[in-house]
């Protein structure tokens, strides 16, 4: 076998191995996308898409429960929702806060945390309770981490 023939056989294999090494190295160093740490106190204002619905401010304290799952306890000034207990789901920088208040009113807040990890821009959907106090509402807003 000539050196030229050997080079034709070995070179592609060598290049393939280098490429595989680079791919494995970059995969290991980057890892999977880790979830954003949203534990702590968040506060902000949400604005309805309906002009006759007043904006409301909300403060949410997010902590792990006894099982290690994140939960949020809220306080807000809304005529349609009081003291909602929220389940918190985080996937990468996407955050979903969902739960219900004392009278059975439901809220879901879904948004994305910015690169600093301190600002959550979100959309909300509020579904009124069977009491008929409030109708369904939705809009946008943001929460800042304190």
C-alpha cells in the first residue's frame, strides 16, 4: 500500500474523529438549558386589553414547598382576584404562574424572564368565578424581581 493510498483512507477518518470530538466537547460544555431561578419576591402591574378594566398591581413571593416544587403566594389590588395561590412552572426562561383565589377566580400568567433574571414580561388571563363578580379578562404586564 502506498503512502498516498494510506493517506486517502486515514485522512477522512482522522477528520471525522476531530469533528466528533469538537461536537462532543461543545455539547458537554453547553449542557442543557438550565431553568431560570425565579425564587424571591416579584412585583408589577398588569393592564387589561379592555379599556374599562382598571390595571392591577400584584406582588408574588415564590418559594419551594415541602415537596420542592415552586409555589407563589400573591397579594394584589384587584376587584376580581384576592390572594391567589399559584403553581410555578419554569422551562428555561419561560415562566407560568397559575392558580386560583379565595373565591374561585383563576389566573394564569405566562411570560419570559429577561437575560438579567430580574424582569418577567408576561400575558395574563383571568377567569371570573361562578359568583359572577368578574368576567374573563386578559392583558399584559411585567413583574420585576426585588
